[in-house]
């Protein structure tokens, strides 16, 4: 049997009276992009936080490529090949788009020389290509504070990809982006992930995005994974229509 | 030659000619340059968004380490600088391991607390430290040569100038290097830093040790120039003075640290000479004027002058500033 890329076993966590995860088991296979859907406050983002070490579960374990990472800090999980993109882009606001990627490369390569200029790193071309891959090559030298939310989201993802991860966890990659740009961004994103051979897990509320870009869907509700299947199976399920999509929207 | 290059070159040339053109200012400028090196250390931390109100700790530790070394017959100037820098580095590591876990006001006040503990030790352990009287630091040899006062002071001035230029260059290169850039991201986004696989604390610690060494070297130079070390070296007023100079020069600017130190020493000495009873008032008014009319400090004034000469650069800077303000407003609302 092939070892899953990521595996959660018996995860439990509560915030006061709210159950964010209640004995959750979830596996993610390499090469299969998984969308996690569910109502607000169901625990989807908490799952991403646990998988990346930001939050420690009360019970349960997380394995990445067969190695337990439950109690490791985020930086150590990142170094093992798990990257994260955020609902609100987490960028270095005093730097340009290209500099954000060059900083990520410095971190990836562990460069310590005090006399090497950041811009003179040999990966400059590679980072420009990565910016091109996410459709942001034309804004490479602009400070990220000047860019649109959509561009900032893509650069946030590019920063994560610059680490050459095996798994990318994304929290609502198209939230805050104009409806007209959502599909364009996802097209760019899925192409970039495919080219970099990165498996993606993304939390998403837009069912159009889920239907078109996920290989599998997990429904997270009240701290449990209630259903799992292909987008067609899940989006047609009466419980999902009632609890997640809404009767009218369906 | 472009004016942007010409002005710094002229400034360095003017500094190099001080012993010939204005010998009465030589000692004053030695102290100013030494303090400028120390302020570079405080400035480095400002680039990571942290203000230390206790960096005189390393200024004092290095000065006392040099004084103890000199008393133990290790009385060569370069050896004293090495001993002071090593003392500052080790203490920077030990204190840093604790304080880099904190940010903002807690970081600032913890540094102050450590410096005041050290100050108390210096005051109370009279038999070892000389108490409030301090320790005498006799004029050291220079590479085996015992110099008279005048040539020694001249050499010390040029050594201070060379160290200012060399360490300023190094600090600037370090800030522009990958490790320096990671250090500065502590100010803007520690979450992303952690998700790049980097420990923000370890990153801050590296910069902290470097800043301690810079403060230490400044401390040894001042101690050597004055021939005495006292607990005042580690007192909170000295730490405040360093932050004062960093703000005066331009927050986060390495050349600003030196320009600020020179301006501070000149204003302080002349205020003390011509308005002995109210020199602190003059100094305070000077900083107030800078904050009110040039919040970016002396380097901000310099930058504005350069912008007048090059309007295109000014437009680009204004565009960036307004975009940053827009994003900050948006983030605050979120």
C-alpha cells in the first residue's frame, strides 16, 4: 500500500464549547488535489493550522510521508515539504514581488553569507520564471503593497511554491478576489501546481471552483469529515446541498 | 560624478581632513564616530522593528572588558578592541537568547532591565569595578609601539574613522544579504517567516549579536579615548542617548547613525560651552525640531534635498508611500 502524502489520525481539538475537530481521520494521496468545503466555523482552517503545526491538537496525530509531525513547529514541517498559502496573503510588505520570492529562496537554501547580495543569488531567473508561471512577471519589481488582492494572492502562493514543497495547503485561494478573476487565477494556479508536481489541499466556499479544480472533495461539518468523494458526487449530495451549498443556490 | 556619490565622498574627505583643518575638533569627532558605531547597533535592531532601551549594556561590558584586559597587561589597542568585541558578542548571545522571545515594548524594557542590573553590579562591586569612580584605562600600545598622547589620539581618530567606514559598509552589506533581509522581515511578517522554515527568534538573535558587537566596539573606542570607564557607560541615559541619536540621524539608516552622532556631539558640546546651565534644554529642543519638521531625521532631510535635485526619484518614492498607506489602512480595517 502506498504511504499517503498526509495523514491525520483521530484529530481532536475544541475551542471552548466549539468542536473544531472530533476524532477526524483524513488521508491525502500524492497528486490528488483535495478541496475541503463546509459551513463557516466548521473547523476547516483549524485543520490546515494543525497540519502545519500552528495549532497542536488535543488528541490525534498528523503524518507527512509516513513521519509524524504532530508536535513539530511550522518551520520544521515546512522544511519537510509542506507549504502554506493564506486567506489573507502573508507577504513582506516592504519588499517587491521578486524580493519576496528571493527571500523565500534564501530561506530554502539556508544562505548565511553576510556579503552575498540578495538580488545576486543564482536563483533569480528561476524566481522570475515562477512569477511568470503565476502570471505576475510584469509586476516583479513593484512593491507588493501596490498590487491588487488577486496578484497578492498569487504571489503568496508563488512564495510557497518557491520552497519547492510536495504539498501546498491553501486557505480560500480566491476569497477577496473579484468574481471575474477567480477562474483565471485558478487556471493559472492549477497549471503552476501541475508543472511543479505539487499536491494541493484547499479550503473553498465557491462551489464552481471546487467543481472545476478539485480531484476530490471532503465535507467538513461540526468538526467531522462527513462525506468524501468526487466533486460530482459530493456537490449532488442532498446533505451537502442542504448544509453547505443551500437549497436556493443549488 | 553624480551628486549622490559626490556628497558622501566630500563628507568622508572632510572627516579625513579634520586633524589638519580643525585639530581642536579631533577628540570630539573621535567620540562622535565611536558613538556612531554604537548607534549602528541600535539602528540594526530598528530595521527589525525593535527598539532597545538598554544597549548601553554592551557598550559598558566591552569597555570594562577592555579595562580589565589592559589591567592584565593585554594593553594593545587592537587586542583591547578584540577583547571588547568578544565580550559584547558573548553577552549579546546570553542576553539575546532571552530577549529575542519578546517584541515591542517588552523587548525594549527587558533590555533596559539587563543594562540596569549590570550598572548596579558595576556600582556595588567596588573592589572589582572601582564603583562609581570606575577603572582607569591607560593609553595602550599600538602593535607594540608606545605612542605619546598626540600621535596616539591622531591614530585613534583615524582608526575610529576607518572602523566607522568599514563597519558601516559591512552593516549595509549585511542588511542587503539574504540573512540581513530575513532579519528585517521580523518587522513585517513573522508568520510568513515561520512558514518559510525560518525561526524568527534565531534570525533576530543573529542581528542582536551583531548589534551588541557594534555597540561594544563603540564602547572600547570611547573608553580608550577618555582613558577611563565608569558605570555611566552602562546607565540608561547612555542607552537613551543611542536611541536619541538613531532617531536624529534617521530611523534605520546606517549613514544616519554616524551623521546623527556627529550632529549630537557637536550640538551637545557647543550647547554645554555656550549655554552651560541649559544645555539639555537646547539638546531637547533640537530633537523636538527634528521630530516636528523632519521626522525622517537628518537622512530624511538629505533625501528631500536629493529629491529636489532629482524630481523623478521623488515621484517614485511618493507613489510607493501612498500605496503603502493604502494597504496599511486596508489591513487595519480587516
